[in-house]
């Protein structure tokens, strides 16, 4: 076959996506001959090697003539001055004479495409353009630019268009169940007290082992018991106070908010991740039963981390209309429900003064209610006292004894999660204990 005939067929195969080796095999021609012919052809047409352009075939034209129809003949008045350097680090330097205006000269996208690079696959490292005058009989003096760019492929990141597409298509996954308002006059309170996520205990020095894996197993067990108990019950809402020494430490060094060193079995970042994972699962399950109201009640071990945790949860569930948050970092909070007033605090700082704070800080609610309680943490055990019209209740925990508590004699507390059912008229009507099954 003549040179022109085989190359016209080669162009057709190339346009279908075949590479030089497959074209050579298909036509029975040496691959180096094919490569050289394509290189010469693309040099004449000012095309970059590796750039494919689909040109539709037309009647009474060869495929090569179709390319010429699209790109024009090489015999024009434009000087042919083009070089490409490929560097060992993967970058390339391209020099080329271009017709462009002032705005195009400053456009990375224009420069990349004018030099034959895909702007979605390459980025400019440097660019330099200098004016170059050309005299033509037809057009007179024309201003051209000698353009030189150094580029590198975008192989270690993602394209800006891909990022934009991701966020345009992003929709939060948790919308939640829509609950009809009910008037059954009851709420369910589930206080998470003194979880101390990340705490480490070693049996030979504290009497029992404890770490984040044991905590996770206990947490999931008692929460599953809770969900089984209340799954078919109806409540106006579920009250979920969190904080209360939720994490065992509050900084990178593994100390409490006050700087006291702690025995921890995991790093601070893993401690936080585990905390939010457990709470996201818990809140997601509770919200299927009833609307959820979440209160931040700061402890003394992890004040900052607890605040970050509730803000994380607030962002995660921001599109769920039946989940409410009170993320204020204030130490004491109050909830009025019918004839009941419930106060929450960690209880580590007020001491006996806790007995007279509700009457001052929530005096209007105090005057409207009959049943009043303060629910406190900190002691890891159940302790109750009643005086002057208020019950002060320290609530149990599922955590274990660490070396400090053992050495100080704080041992023997029953590991359990406590919850409460409140009636709008009659106050606290049921206390539920979910004991850790070891």
C-alpha cells in the first residue's frame, strides 16, 4: 500500500483509541515507523503527542483531509517555533509562539490549553511571555508572544471541579424520624454519668482491669438494655444530659482539665473519636423512639473535650428537627417539666452549697413546681439525701476503679446506668437500673 493509504487507516485506528503498538500490529507495519509518522504528522499540525481529537469523517475526503479541515494546513504565515522538555521529576517545559491578548496572557487555563495541556490534569509551576513582532504581507506587523511554561501533572490530588461537585452533591445522611406531638405526659431521662472513656486500670494494682475496649462493651450492653426497655413506650421527649467526665483526660499530655495526670490506655485523638462514635449511635437510636433534648453538663476531667463533643454532635444532627441541644458551658442547668424541676451539675465544686442553689438560680421554676431534684455525678455511686424540699441524688457509673480510687479506698460501687421516667403531674414515677453484666 502507498504511504498515504496506510497512514489514513492508521489515523482512523488512532481515533478509535488504539495505541501505536496495536496500530502497527493491525496494519503489519513496524511500530517505530508508525511512531515516526505520527510524530511528523502532529508536528506539522501543531498537535501534542497523547492528545486525541475525534474528527468525523466526511464523504469524498480522506481521514487526513478531515484533520486538515479541523486544524488547517500547516502552510500558513504563523512561524513554527515549539519545543518541549520533559524533566526527570515529571514536570515539562513547553515553549511556543502564541497569538493572545493581555487577559489571556495572565490566564493559567488559556496558557495550558494553548500549549496543548489539559487544564484539569496539569498545573503551571512558572510562566514567562515576551512579545515577538512578525511582519506579514497580508496582515502587516502582528504582535505574537514567545510563551514558555513549566507544568506538572496533577497526580497527587483532586481537581477543583471534583471538589466543587462533591460539595454540590453533598447531603447530610441523618434527617431523623418525624414525631407527631403526643400528650402522654411523660419524659424519659437518660443521664450519662462518669463514663471516663480512655481510662486504664490494671487489676494487680487496682483490683480490676479496665480500658477503652471494656468501656465500649459495657456501654453498648447497657444501652441495648435501655433501648429494649423503652422501645415500645411513648414519651414527649427523651432528656439526655452528657458531659459529667465523659472522657478521662482533656489534653494531649493525658491530664484532666485541672492538670492532674491520668492513667489512659489510648491517645487523646482516639479517645475523642470513640466518644463521638458512641454518642452518635446512641442519639440516632433514641431519636427513633422520641424527640431528644441534649444538655451539656461539664465535669472536672474533660471540660474542653466535652464542649467540643457536644458541638460536634450539634453539627452532625443539625438537620434533624427533633433533636435539640443546650451546649452552653455553664456548670448547672435546670429543666422544668410539669410539676417537676430537675437540676444537673457534676457536684465536684459546690459541695453542701448545692442544697441552696436551685432556689436562687431557678426561683420562678421553683415556685411553680412541687417535685425537685438535683442529679449529680462525680462519686461514681448511688447516693441520695433529701432536705428542704429537694432530693439530691448522686448517680451511678459504669466505669471501673483505677489505682488512685483504689488507694484512696473508693471501692465497691455497683456498676450500672440509671435512668428515670418523669410524669408531668406526679413527678418521678420510676427509676430504672441497667447493671453491667460481667
